[in-house]
């Protein structure tokens, strides 16, 4: 069982930055590919970014490419999402997720989810 706890969300003006963190309980954290998803009001949850077990490869949705950076520190059992040049359309609840498979863009591939952290970008 893996528990994931997100933090770092908040209210920011357009063009600003936030850094999300996701702390995992598992001692086997490095066994999991990790990803961030988000869900805006009235929309389905969507893939944002993913990172492989050792951090060697990263993947991004087109909508965030060049603005967001995913990283992980396996010694601290933590994955991060650095979000720059934020836009109002980035407003959503952001979730981190862990997969025992690989980085995939669909929710069903992920075994564990955090409770989410709200990010609100004002115009």
C-alpha cells in the first residue's frame, strides 16, 4: 500500500509559478513510475506529466510542455511538479499517482492516488 500526499497548491496570478510536491509513504517508492494528473471543474481528469522510476525519462501533455517540469527525489520519496508561466486554464485540482507499470497517460494504469491539491490561477 502506498499513501500519497500532495502539497504546494494555492492561488497565483497568471504568469506566476508554483511548485507541487507529492510525498509517498512507500519504502519502495523507486519501484513506481509517477505522474501528475489534473481535473478542472466540469471536465474529466487528464494526464499532465509523468516520470519513470529512476527519473531518466519524463513525459508531458502538450498543453504544459515547456512550462511544467516533473522531477523526483527517490531518497526523499517525493515527486515534484514545477509549474511556470501559469495560465487561468491551468486551474484545477492536481493529483499525483503511482504506477507499478510505466508512465502511461490513462488513469487505469495507476494504482495509487493522492487526495489532490487545488491550484487556482487568476487572470
